[in-house]
C-alpha cells in the first residue's frame, strides 16, 4: 500500500494570509517543492488536507477555493512534485453561515480527511506523515494513527507544548526535508 505525505495548506504549502482564495495572493512557503520532490522520490504520495473556514464564513465560495487549488496543483506538477489529491473542510461549528455552520467530523483536529484520503487512494496511514503548523494538524494525525506527526514553524506561532505534542519539529521546510529525507553522501556509503 502506498504511503502519503499529508500537508496542511495555509502556513505549510502557502504563506499564511488572511483567508487566501485568490491566485494573485498565493505565495509558496520556501522549501516546499524541495520537500515535496524528496518525499515523492522516497515513495510518498502528496496530499493536501486543509480546514477552510473562509468558505463557512462566506468570505469566498467553494468554486473560488477549487479554482485556486487547480492552480496550486498545476504549480506542484510544474515542480515535478504532483499532488495526488486535495481534501478540505468547508465547515465551522460557530462562525459558519447556513449549511456550513455545523460540527463536522472533517474539520481538523478530527481525522476524517485523512481517513477519506486513505480509503479513496488505498493508503497506509501507519506509514504516512502529516505536516502542519498547528496543534490541530498534529491531533488529526495522531487520531488517524499516522507514523509521524510533524509541526513546522512556517505559519502560526508554535509554543513549546505544541512542539512536544509532535513527533518532530522543524523551523523551516528546508530543515524538515533534511530531517525526513537526508541526502546520503555516496562517497561515504
């Protein structure tokens, strides 16, 4: 069974911006594509799992989100790091509007997006990794029994308790790539 590198979107894939939904506002986090290429070469499938409460709050709609994600997929592909899929939660339990105001099982820290990805793509969660910038990402990974939960300091403020909750912490995606997928010096091998 294949394994996955699950990536949170805001703060991990793209620079954290206030409810990002426009292509012209998207800026990728430094080191993202190096990390993703290394993960792909190591046999991981790349999947984004993201809470998108901006949809729930009415700041943008699902069509706008999906249009941006089509463009993001194209950028990953151009970088030789193709995304297998994108899973998102459009709900919020208290700030949502209409059908989007609901307590759901897909919003992280719940693990439903990871379970859905595993079922759809026949993934081995116990060999997979989740990378996030918030404790809710780590909690979702733990609830899904992924092999490794990784917290990065590329988005939201990370405190010591959050760092301790994760299996691994990295300040940057460059550092994370070197921790997860170190380059072996062939002369020493």
